[in-house]
C-alpha cells in the first residue's frame, strides 16, 4: 500500500477541511451556550423581580421590560429565520 508524504497537498487539503468543520462546530457550540445562558439569566431576573412585586410594587418597573425584551428578541429571531428561509429558496 502506498502512503502519502506528510507534506502532500492531499493531506493538507484534508486537514483544512477538518479544521473548518471543527471551527463551525465550535462556533455553533458557543452560540448555543450563549443563547442558553441568556435565557437562564432572563428567567432568573424575571423570577426574582416577580417574587418581589407583591411586597414592593416599585419592582414592577424592573419587571415590565423583561417580557418586552424577550418578545422583541423572539420577533427578531423569527424574522431573521424567515429571511434566511426565503433567501435559500
């Protein structure tokens, strides 16, 4: 069986593909981690301010923007997804 030399262009091209696939995998993992962490923080702020609203109504000032921000985020994600879907077709 014949083996390619380590400096062969065939091996270099193959390594390039592997590196690109690894980079895409890391980017996707980072995006999922960032998204999950953001939702976790949003949920924690909502719960902590929501529990305090009954005792101190001023906390409603901090609670009201949280659902509004989540709604804007979901609308933005939906519109970005629909643009990407239309562009792909």
